């Protein structure tokens, strides 16, 4: 009776689940990843009603990786799992998204509020009556947790979670009990769009920081710009691009910032990762008298084993919640507004010209008659085949490090998981990225993954086939976990894998012959032929390539970083 009275008081009653999915549609989500389970089944019925597409992944871990890849292309994503067994299967992927600032709305179908209040001994529980243990786990890897236990609060909690997900660029957790799914709430709230704008900086404080930045910028003779991942995640790329183009300052990216800068610009110099950089890049960055560091994440792999040689006395750090000039920190000053005003007031700079490094294929590789596909040859060569607007995904290991040496055309999106580094991530992320690309009208999504990593999440090729996605997949066949070999256990069996007939998998997963092409390339000449093949480059079908490389070959940056990791692991 109470529910009927409350419903009658609503101007435009709408079910909680429909409200949730319509809000997701409002912020740009068009496809929802996940796996069905009895606690979320009724909620799934509302996905098409909100104009959304249900992906249907093979498991929750892959769904989480896919949601991560989708969000890096579309700006935000959503995943639905079931209580306990489903959400725990996804926690690794959600933790990776939290670590790397990727906004995912994680919706968990859970038992009814009545069942939980009565402490029923239900399936998918620990059998101890504690129904909050899993949400407590996710509090550690979510920037907001919304438990929809009361329809009076549901709309407010949903709106707050989605807003926090967008503004903080991290996952949020929404639990949706089975008896709340069809509860009625006020639908007129949907007429007011969510406010996703960043709160402005305090005017006086921002003006002071801008003055300080400009003082050091105008005094510098040899400045550089260094762009990293948080410039991408916290949506400051418009300001970064304006600064890079307007100033003409030599610009570099950290590994996690790959793709953040137009690499066709004359002042783009390459990837800086401390001792893992090529000599020209390292010398130019480390000799700078001012470094404008934008969105830095100074993790071990992102700095090639903490080998940055940059003085804080020469650095201005721009972040989402503070700016640091040398050793003076200005909390609460977001970088967007500061960079925008610096560009407006910068004027002419007194920069001494100098050569900008390049990453052409090394001369010894060009001259080599050895047909073997080496890491040093392949990654620079790849840049000549890529096209503007491509999405390039690289797996933890040789691919993540090799892509540092690839010069991108304009507007290439790079996806990798350098900080969290969960092997198997890239194949799942490829599914989500390819789906987002299809929705955005982007033609090519290209995956590079090692054979060992691929074996962890190979089933996601099945989801790609089911959703008629057409990425280009390169599996680097080098007999196991090469990155682990360089850290420890050079020829130990724990770094070996069972060889698969990889190119047979699309057919095994049910791909019709007319929707897939498979290839095996073992020499540089075959790579050249493949790259020259117009059908391979442009076909509207899935392309699957076995790319054979020596088991003991790796990019120079990986070797150096692995040595630093091994040394650090051995420290007492």
C-alpha cells in the first residue's frame, strides 16, 4: 500500500533500472558489457529499452577488460555482473581501471533487500550472513559506492555515482537488489542532464599559479613538455595540444602518455622513459632547464625502472587536483584552467633551437640481411603502416615496450596497461575498444599481444566474432613469457607455454570463413608483403596474424627495465 501511494505521488514514474540505463545512455554509453546471472537477469531486460546494446562476454574478467578498453575510446563504460561469484571474477579488471584512471560504471545485481535483512543462506554468498563483504572489497577500487537499497535515494545515488565516475575518471560500484529493479522513481529528473563540468579553480589562486608558471616559462632557454597518462584520463588534451602547437616547445611523452600528442608535429621528439629512452630523447629531456610535466604517473615500468634523471628544481607538475612549481605545491588548482590561461597569455618565448630526436629504424637493422623479424626492426617499421585514427592496443611485455619506438600518424589512440600490467588485458580490451570504434565510425582497431598473454583471455575472440567486430590481431609467437624471462628464470619451465595453433582459433570459435582471414608471417619479407596487402589493411572482417619472433629477443627498453626490476626484487 505504501508503495502504491508513493507511486501515485510521482509525476512521471519510471523503474529504477530504466532510469539507471537511460542515465548511462545520456553520458555516451551505447553498449553494456557483462555476464548474466540470476541476480541481474531482470535488470538486463531494461538495457534495450534504454537504447543500449548488450555485449555478452564469455566471463567477467574479460568483460572488465573490455569495459576498460571501451572507456578509453568512448570516455566511459558500463559492466553488469552478478553478486559474489560474478563481481569477484571482475575485480582484477576493475582494480586495473582504478589504478590507471579509467571510468567504468560497475553494476552488480544482488539479492533482495528482504533476503539480506533476514540473513537468508543464499547461493553466491560466503554462508555467513554477511552480504556486504563484496561491496567492502570494491570500496578499495572504486571512487564511489552506491548501494540502491531504498527507492527514495536511488536516483540521487545513481546520478552521484555516474558524475563521480566521469569527474574522477575511476570506476564506481552500484549494487542493484532484485526487489529494487522495478521500483518506481521520478522520471522527470531525466529532463535535467547530469552536470559533468569540472568545478572551476578559485580565481585568485589560479591567477597566481599562472603568473608563477609564466615567469619560469619566459625565463627558460631550453624547455621541454612531457605529457603522461593523466593528461588523457583527466581530459586536458585540448589544452595540451594548444600548448604544444602554439609554443613550439620540444614535446615528449611518457610510455603511458603514448598517443596523447600529435606525433606528426615538428616539435614532437618521442618517448621519454629515463634510461629506457633512445639516446637523443634522453639527452634532450634531461638537459632541459624547464620541464612542463603534464599528468605524470611515475611508476616503475613508466619510468623504465625509476631511471628518470630530472630535477624537481627544473620541473613544473600539472595534475588534476594540484600544480607543483619546483618544490612549491598549490593544492586544489586543476591543470585545465591553468594550462588554458598559460596558452592565452604565453606570447613569444625565448627558446634556443636544437635538433628534435627521431626514431627511424636503426641503420644496422636496415642493412641487415637477416630475415628474422626482430623487435628492433618491427616496431619502427610498424609506424609506416599505421594510419590516422587507428586504435593500437599493446599487451604487457614486449609489445608495451616495443611500441615506444613506433612513430604514430595523427590522431592514433594508444591503449596499454603499463601500471597495472595484468597479462591478458589487451585481448579483452581489444574487444571493448573495437566495439567503441565501430560505434564512433573508426575503421581500424589493431591488437599486439604475446602468445603467453593471449592464452589467458583468448576466449574474448569469441565475443568479437559474436558482435561482428573486425579488429586486426597480431599474436607475437615467441614461446612464452619473454618479459618474465628477462626478470628471472631465463630458461625455466615456468616461463614456457604450450604452443597453440593460434590462427585456427577463430574457426574454432565459430567464425564463418567469409568473416575472417588468418596469416602466419615468419620473415621481414613476409611482413612487408602483409603490410603492402590492401585487402589485409582494409578488409571488413577479422584478421588474425601469427607473427613469429625469436624467443630470446626483446626491445632494449624492456631488457633494461627487467634488469632494474630483478635488482629491486632481490633487495633485502
